């Protein structure tokens, strides 16, 4: 009897050891994201790769922007995470070239891969999956144009033509604000680059040129002649980002320059109150461009499972998986195959679908300077300087020449401080 008990105990022990060994050998990684749209991809990956475990953690944007950099600096954090400071965090990224189809990534994601490489990153490295982007752009109240009996400017219209048209419509309909733009250096960069501003050179230093001057001068003129309200850019100090989106929602603004992320909210809050549409990028003297933005899913050097990180990102990058992710999140794709073919967004209204199609149509027209600026490690320093100094010009605290000098100084100081 004792002998039988011993054999049973040994068998149980052996099963336990095997289970423990299996658990210990299981490959496991953690991904941080802002929502659960990634969960079906995670589930499919684990089903296709027995013995792997992928934990999806949903965190806030504040955590991504503020906590993640601190974790990475200490050699900790998730194996993969959404990142938005693309070039600024490049020193922490894992090069996944050994684990993915390099030609596929280069063909699908093109210039966007450069955003992740930063100033000092390997110019050929693949540091992650830039799954989607945001696109700056203009919204127009079509109903107000119809009430005023004024035709909408067509594709190829200049910033000045949009300003004149919006002002004429506002006057004819007694609308409070002809034109508004988010108080954001990123939004202003769209206009500046279309006027020919370069913003950053090949060495990663700020560029102050005639294109930037012309854009600031036009922007100031609009605030002086009432085309734009002073209680947005002129009423807040420093680099504080602020929008007056409610003005457009309440039909108090004719033309609003914001971005693609506001489309669904606009659709839900406006409803049938008035007709609106997304317009093609206004043109400057140099191009008809807007700024891209957004994030990417990057793997990090500290991971203990680099091969699994690369394998998962390769799986998520496959057209069928990425298309499903983009559609469920109602995002704008970076993948060339989806930009070329278009993408369906089940469950969204016709207005949202049309607006997204217009935003996607702007991607091939984006100037190289816009891509370069978005991937610059000191983009945020330049954006903050633009916002702060332009507001000071509007409040008569300095002239345009002084503002340009200060913008250059601000960014160079940030670069020196980083060293």
C-alpha cells in the first residue's frame, strides 16, 4: 500500500514538474495600447502560436506621454507600446529587422518609418509598426456657404482664398467667427510648410526662412482684420494647446482647421444641425500640404523576448490584420495598400466615411518637409516655440522679426539642454 502511494505521489510530482517547466518556458510579452481594438489581433496571434502569451494593457494617453518615457529610461516598461513621441524615444527602440519582412515594411510604411529612427537611429532600422496616422485638415460649414449664396472654394484653393471666402460668408450670415485654427504649433506647421517653411534641416537644426515669415505674417493679418478671433491664439499664454471646436459645432465658425481625430465627435454632436464637410488641404506658395501625426507600436531593447516582439509586430502588420485594426478603431492607415485601395469603416455614417476618404486623399500630397518635421526629435520644442512667440506678436509684445529670432533661440536652447 505504501509502495502504491509512493508511485502515485511520484506521478503527481512528475506532472507538476512538467506543468511548471511548460509554464516556465512559455514565451510572454506585454503590450500597452489606448483601447481594446488590438485584442482580436492578440487572440489570433496566440491561437496561431501555441505556447505564447501576449498581455494587452489598456492605459491612458497621459501614461503613454508621461510615464512611459520614465519607465524606459530606467530600463523597464512593456515589451511593446504605442508611442507618440516617435523620434524622441528612438534610443529605446528594438530593431525588428531580423524578425520581419524588411521589404514589406519599407513598401507599406515608407517615409513613416523614418519618424521612429530619430536623429541618431540607424537610418535602415525598422523600429516598429506605424499603424495609423492623424491628418490635420479643415472643416467647413456648407450650410452657411449655401445661406450666403457663395460657392465653396475648390480643391487647389489657397489659404488666402479660404480666408476671404470664410470672411464673406460670416458677414453675409452674421456668423461670429470666419476662421479658426487650433492653438497648436502642429496645426500651424501645416500652413507654414505650405508657404515653403522647412522648419528643420538635414542636421536636425531649426530653419528660419522666408516661408515661415510669410505664414506668420498672414496669420497675424487675419487676427488684425477679424478673420480670426483673438480669444484663441491671443488669449492664452505660453505654449498651451487649446481649441475652440465648440464654436464650429455650434455653427459659430465658418471654417475650422483641426484634424481627423475630431471627425467622429463632430458627426455625433452636429447631427443634422447643419451640413459640414472636410476640405482638401489649402495651398500656400509652395505646396498644398497638411501635417501628419499619430503614433506607432514600437518594441523596446529591454525586452527578454525580442523574437516574439518582432514576430507579433510582423503578424499585426499583415494587411488582413492591420485592415481590421484600422477599421475597428476608425483610424487613417499608413499602409500603402490601404491608401491605394481605400478602406471601409463598418458602422460609421456616410459623413464620417466621406471625411476619412478626404483625409486619406491628402496623404500622398504631403510635402517631404512635413514628414521630416514630424520625425524630428525636437519637433515639440519647435511647436511650443511657434505657439508662444506667435501669440506674443498678436499681443504686440514683439514684432515678427523678433519672434523669428526667439523661435530659433528657443529650439537651439532645447537642443543644447538635451545634450
